[in-house]
C-alpha cells in the first residue's frame, strides 16, 4: 500500500492526502456520482491508519 510507504518515509511528520478524487480529470462527470462516493469512502477507510488527514476534491464547480 502506497500510504504505508509514504508514512514510513515521512519519518514522524504528519501525512495528508489533499485534493484527491476518483479521477484526475477536472471535468470528469464520474467525479460526482454515487458509485464514486462509495469508492471515496472505501479508499479513505483503507488508508486511515497511515494518514493524519485528507480532503477530497469535491468542489470542482466552485474553483
């Protein structure tokens, strides 16, 4: 798992994943679907022990 590697490399510094979503494409219609909401929850739960915090990119229409 990449988050475990990142946590180890951080050597005690806090680790945050910020501005992430299912798709890196800004205007991808799939970023705002129920299926992606389920994926986002699963992904967050999978890495929660290796991160100190995260924020999901969900306001693409505002920025």
